[in-house]
C-alpha cells in the first residue's frame, strides 16, 4: 500500500489477556518504530527496528511488552497480561535508511483494556 | 534532558490570522526537528521539518523558525483556515531523524471562521 497500515484499528480486551498488534510499513522503508499515545503521557517512543533487529528498546514500559519484525517488513507488538493502564493508541511509523524523509505514521490501533 | 517543551496547550485563532506554536529543547544532540499535524482518529502527519543548519524553512503557509543558541523552534501558520484546526506536535530527534522522536505535549488549535 501507499502508507503505513495497522491492524486491528480497534481492540477491546479483558484485563489479563494477551494482545497482538500488527504494522505494515511503507514498502522499502528499512526502519520501523512503535509509539504509544495516551491522554496522560502524550506520544511516547516504545521501540525501533532497523531491518529485523531492534537497536533501541528503551521505551518498552515493562517485560510484558515485546515486539518483533520479520523479513524486514511486518512488525508485531505483543502485550502480555494486559492491564488497564495499557489502554492507549499504539502507533507505528516507518522511514527510509538514514531517515532523511522523516517518519511516516500509520492510523494507529486503539487498545481498550476492560 | 530528553524533554521537548511545547506551548501553548491550546490556541484559538480567527480565520486569516497567524497561529504560532513554540517549542524548546535541552539536548544539544538533537539535529532534526519535525512538526506533525494530527486530526481526531488519525495518526500524526508530517507537516514540515528543519535541521539546525538553517534558521527558517517555509512550505506554503507553514514556516518553522529555529534559534539554535536559544534551543527553541516555532511553527507559524499564516492565513490560518478552519481546516487547520487540529492538534500540532513538535518533536526532536538525533541522527537526522533516524533515531526515536521525542514529542512535545501538543497544541490544540481551533481556527474560527
């Protein structure tokens, strides 16, 4: 597709369940980023991938959060044993090697933990 | 030192007026400063970006002014239109935009007709 796509667009889950969020970056973009947007914390960085490796995982809030990227393309963000404070919009972005064109964001996945 | 401070939190401007949003940073390693526009229910959209080797960049009605010594940068929206009503985020990054973005808290702009 022309832009970054994310699925699902909305996810409602019960506390304690695991969830998987998916990101398809712009074709040819080598770098992929996950951010979280919540009312109290604004837009915060979670993790970034260069190819299939993650040089910076510093924003992952706990060991319940993990992410992987396969084939240098699709990425999944997994949250285990979800808590109510995990409720937020999870945004994915991608950019080319060097980042000179800027980071382009997808529409996000709105996660609600009941 | 990683923070980016953005003001004002909200802004109301009349149609045709100038909207001005300001940001300040501390980390001198930052070398890429983008602005994003976000409409409700959408992801942030890259609007315009600047690097510290220039003091101003203009694209259409949008201008970034950059003051390296003061570690401040601002977004000016000329001839503001109701369609510009959105939330605007400044951000900063090291390594020319390839590194993680550190975002300001956002400014909710309302342009009244």
